C-alpha cells in the first residue's frame, strides 16, 4: 500500500522536488504551502493527491490542516517539514522582526507541524517518519545569516530531542542539511549577498561553487533524493540525524 506523504513548503524549490520524488516512488503526496493556489499548482505538477493551504506559523491552521489530511486521506505516514524563509543582514543590524520572521517559519513551523503529525502517529499506533529541512547553516554559523543559522540550529536540536523521545513508538525523526542549493530562495540570497559584499551576483555564485568540493551548485533534486531515502526502509535504523547534503562543503 502506498504511503501518504505530507510536505510543507511544497510550492517550489526543495519542497517541490521532494514532492516529485515521493510521487515518482509511488507515494501519495499532499502538497502544503502558504496559499492554496501554490499548493494545488504543486500537486498538479507532480500528479499528487491534493494541495492544502498551511501557514506553518499559525497553530490553528496547522492543527486544522493536519486533521483535514487525515480525514480526507485516512492517515499520514511521512512528513517532510520543509517550509522555510531567510533574509540577510549583518548581525548587528538585525531587527526583532528579522529574528522573529526566521524563527517563526524555520523553527516554530517545524515544531507545530511535527507536533501535530506525531500526535497522529501516536493515535494510530503504527509509527511514522519525519524529515525536517535544516541547513548547512545548522552545522556552522553563516555570516550575514546569523538569525537564520540560529533558527536552523534549533531545528537540529528539536529533531534530536523528538527522535529520542519517540523512538520507542516506532517514530523516526531526521533532518537534511542542504548547502548551496539552486532555488528561488538562493536567487534572492545571491542578490542580497552581492549588495552587502559589494561584488556581483556572478561572483557570489562562483564563491559558492569554489567552496563546494564536488564543484557545482547543488540542485533541489540532490536534496529530495536524500529525503526520500531517509523516509524509506533503507534508513530504518537511522533517527536523530542531521544529514549533510552539501557536496562536501561541510563534512562533520
């Protein structure tokens, strides 16, 4: 029987690639995004089960959306908590609004979506799998992204704690830590970084490539394939891990 996979932030980038990869593996994918239009468009692109609106920062929306997926589709077997945001500034110029923007989506959003899906796993009593999207910046602090790094470090801490707490229940929780991934988010970051560093966007991209031992920008598909693996029986003895998918930028 194919699994029901819920993916947040499925409208573009890693989330969309993950949705496509799960669908190709034969799973039934529910695409969640901030707007119903984006979610339904993603579901249509990948031949998914459905699209659903979910603002991961809004507790009531997350509770309602997870319950709706279970009601309509019977269960959730896998959650890929992928929704994320960034903005870029020197640390001393960060505002409380900048800090809250990153933490509300990147950390609180993971917490809320994980919590509600774990409740479902426990009620069903058959275990389940969660894969959270962290970052290279969750392993090593990133200049101009201190607040983003802090929010992604929080994802790793949460992932480890949740994995330890619910291993006995047959629930596995892991995270992927992507590097310099070519996505719409990266396009924005390249423009910001070029302005902040006084160099061209092309120089920023070349800097990313130069830092990557495998010698190219990462693709969303590079990450998605690891997400699908972590959700598979091939990773049945892996939990609490933050898996680097960086092309060798970070190796610890």
